[in-house]
C-alpha cells in the first residue's frame, strides 16, 4: 500500500510540474528606471503578468531580467507592458501618458533634479 501511494504521489508531482512548465526563456531588457520606486513598480507589474515567471530590475545598470513562457507572452508584449507602466524598454519608448502619472523621482532625469 505504501509503495502504491508513493508511485501515485510521484505521478502527481510529475503531472503538476508538466502542467506548470513549458519552456522558460530569459531575456534582459534595458529600461529607463530611476529609483527604488521604479524597481518596485516594474517588478510588481511584471511578476503579476500572465506568462511571466520572474522579473528583477538591477538599478545600477537599469537592466531588467525577465523569465517568461514564450507560449503565453512574447518579448515584444513584455516590452509593451513596461512602456505602458511608464518606462522605456529597449527600443520601445515609454508611453507619454503613463510617464505623466509617475512620481517626479521616477520620470526621466527625476533622480538628477
């Protein structure tokens, strides 16, 4: 009985990991983030976006590392999410209306003022 239960649990765990799994791709996106508030805002938005497994911003070099499932979201869609959050994302510029909604410190050049 114990071995049957162990086998069942093994199949259950394998099935769950396959259902959640799929291929995960990692990308680095250059942003226009300025401060800790930018970091929190971007990470919160991306980490709760469907298809994204993980997002972390390095403020020193302004690079955002994103792990995502390309079957659920594309890299260009991720860049658009970043743009509509108010930040540049590689070659896609920040949405001007979204930039206006950011706190002063998060706007381009905001930390230099």
